[in-house]
């Protein structure tokens, strides 16, 4: 009912409580209660004796009803679970995946108390400006292709940034999304698999959209930024999220049908790692050398000083200088 009232208000601009009551066959008190609930969710709705209720502004909360309005995907984000606070959207999506939820389910939260990043690090997730989401995927492919999923997600995030802002994002291998050398988003994949079969993947994406840097801890503040900070204006999280889900679905479908080749080309055009002298910490090892390429499977190729070329599946890259 609340959703219907919201749509009527958005379509009409203003409408009286009596008209709404008649339209939906409920009392004016019931209408009033629904309007108050909508206000609590952040919708700005005024009321006056002459005009009745007037719709002023949508909420920027990432509510499923806001996301679904205008989302033109077939399966990614068709079902969205929204929570104000979670430990990590990865935990919630992982449990749902385990229970057999369908591919494309999205879990989204305003705030994470134990958001996690790659390599066991934490991901600071304050409320009020970030997007924290996890998508359940059930691809029918082998384990070797799993490492390409975060690279595909990186391209989707970059496309969404370009659609919604005038910014030019870059990707630092494997999947740090950066603007002007500072990190604006990160991607984490967690996989449940058997010997050569993927049960499901939980793809987690965190983006600082309107995040105030002052809310991030000191060491992170220096190396991180947000979309709003970089483009100097507020960015609609709802619109950004809709673009991201649509871009990801397009790329994921392309990947399932035609493989990684074309996406790899786009990834390489966004990359700022190749051609640089890098230090990579991968497990116990630290490898230094020139980043040559990412290969067809998504591995980073590094030529060390002695000419030996190493193929790296995952690691933390620091860019030293261009070669
Ligand atoms: C990284 O760069 O280290 C990856 C960060 C991934 C953060 C996202 S936020 C949504 C999802 N839930 C989490 O706990 N982590 C991912």
C-alpha cells in the first residue's frame, strides 16, 4: 500500500488525503499513517489544507522500491534485500546463497559493522553516503574463471562512474577503482566450490559515493576519496546503483556467452598498472618488476629485473613509477 501511495504522490505531484483514501479504498487516517512512514524513510512530503499532500523529494536510502523503479535488468537486482545495518553484506548474501536463493539476488545495507576487504582487511562502512552490496552469482563454469569475475565487476563500476559523473576512473590490478590515484571503491569475491565446480559466488562491491572522508579512519582518509568529493557535487546513490547493476548484468551475460576477451580489452583501457614498475606482495612473497600485461585468464604478468616473467593470481600492488 505504501508503495502505491508513494507512486500516486510522485505521479500527481500533490493529492489530498481524501482522494488517496478513495483511490485505494482506505481511511484518511490510514493514508496519514502511511505518509508518516514514508517521511520516516526520508521522503520529503509536505501537506497543506489547499493542496493536500505534495511530493517534494525522494529519499536517497537504497530502498528496494527506489532501486526497482527504472531498473532495466533481467535478473541482477530483481530481488533486493535491504537492511539498515549488517555485519557484512557478504555474510547475509552468503547465508542466502547457501539456502539456495536465486542468481542475481542483491543484498544492500546503509552501514556495515564488520565490512571486510581483500586479504582479511576490514572495509570501513559508515552510514550516509557509501554503497555496500553483495550479489549472488551461480555461474556454470570452472574455478579458473572465478578470478575474472572481480575484473568484470571493476569494468562495470567504471562504466557506472562514467555514466553518472564526469569522472575518469582507473583500475589498479586486480580491482581497486581509483580516481586521481585515490581509491574510491573495492571489490571482493567469495566463492563456494567443489573440486571443479562453482556452487556460488558472492560478489561484494563497496563504493564511496557521497562518503565524507572525515568519517573514515585517519590512515584510510589519505588514500581514499569519494565520487562526490572528486566531482564537487552530490551523486545520487540510487541512480549510481541502478547503472552499476545494469552494466554488470550486460558484462556478465557477455562473459557467459563470449568469454573474457572483449572485456579484457576494456579492462586494459581502464588499467593504470600495466607499464609501471610495481611491487606486488602476493602471499609471503614480494615481487618487484615491470607490469607487462594481464593475460587471457586475468593474471598479472611481471618481468623481474633478471628478465624472469612471473604470473600472479592475486596480490597487493604498489605503483612505483612508469617504465
Ligand atoms: C577491497 O578493496 O579490499 C574490497 C572491498 C570490498 C567491500 C565490499 S562492501 C560490500 C561487501 N561487504 C563486505 O563486507 N565487503 C564488500
